[in-house]
C-alpha cells in the first residue's frame, strides 16, 4: 500500500469513527469517550506515492532517449580539495561540452588555464596556450610556443592505447548514458523533499552505493531528466550537470588554415598526446 493510499484509508477510518462516536455521545461531555487522532503518512509532493527506485527508473528511461546534451563536470580533486593542480596526473578541475552522437565540443580547465577541444568524425583537436602544452602535456618550451593558440589535430591513439586523451570516452554519449544506467542499480535509492536546482523544480534521489554516495536531481516538470548528479567518495565530490537536452550543437572541424597536424609536424615533439 502506498503512502497516499494509507492517507486516504486512514482519513476514511477517522471520519467513520467520529460519526459513530458522535451518535453515541451523552449530554455530559466529561463522559464522552476520548478519540485519539489517526496518525498518517502523507506523500503529496512530486511523484507522490512513487518510490525512489521507480523515480530513478523513469529518469534513466528519459535519459536513454536523448540525442544530444550539454554536460558540465566539476571535479573536487587535489590534496587541498580545491580542484585541479599543476600536476598533469591530477587532470582538469572542470570539463564542459556539448555532446551528440559522433561529435563533441567543449573546454577543460586546469586551475585558471582553459583548453578547448573538439571531436569530429573520430578526429580529436585541442587548442591551448603554451602553458598547457608545456605544463600539462610536457612539450618542450619551444614546441609549446609553436602550438600555442592553434587548433592541433591529434593522431589517433595507438593500438596499445598510447595517445588516448580520454576525450573519446567523455564525448561518447551512449557510453555516458550506459554509465548512468549501470550506476542506477548499484544501491538502494531514497527519495527526498522537492527543491529547486538552477531554477528548475526537482526531486532529489540519494543512492547509497557503499563506498560511493550519489545524489540525483530529477526534473519534476515535463520530462523527468536528471539535471544534476553528485558523486561523493572519500570526501571528494564530482558534480555533473546536464542541460540543453536534444539541442544538437553545430560542430565542425576547425579551418585548415588555423590547424596544425601533429602527424605532419616537422619537429620531433618529444612528448606524447
């Protein structure tokens, strides 16, 4: 029996009891029996009477149907919890991109440094300043200066994975949706109280996955998309925001005149991207 059903059953029972006792009441009020109020549980918010697991199932089905989305990821990384580091092993502090099947365009932030990236027809492009190429990638200073400000076409990763930047995975819309599906079944889900996120009415769902706790914010108006999720593990939280559902971005390869192709580069870079 759902919470809503329990409420109406309890209310009906209370009304019947009150009517019966009123008919049997005596003139002396002191002799009237004491009627205790019925305790009921009410669930009158969005998705009333629907369990957290069922709301999650609706949300994942809605996400499965999208063909494009904008993703904004904030990483709580680094020993001081500030997010990001000058150590390239720590990776970016933020990733944001418009993603559709086979295409992706966005940016990465390493502290105050921003790098643009594109994935078009399987080809990867990066555009950053000299500091990115020298500090984050490890290019010699002279090479970093030559690459600075240009779109750099990256060669495909080798068969051993050498040269895999990770952009292929981040820009894989189907893979992203599959991860959400897989994570949705990794622990019990508790439904919270209605709130707002970025101006949208949402219902929070908290999932206890053991080592990882995930909170999902599901839209309560219109299609029940997941608008945000927070993954917390070992005190660090990664926040993922989703927006612009099914709005396909206009993504094209950069002009040849402003592109450097590492495969045809005349220098030996001395580093691997």
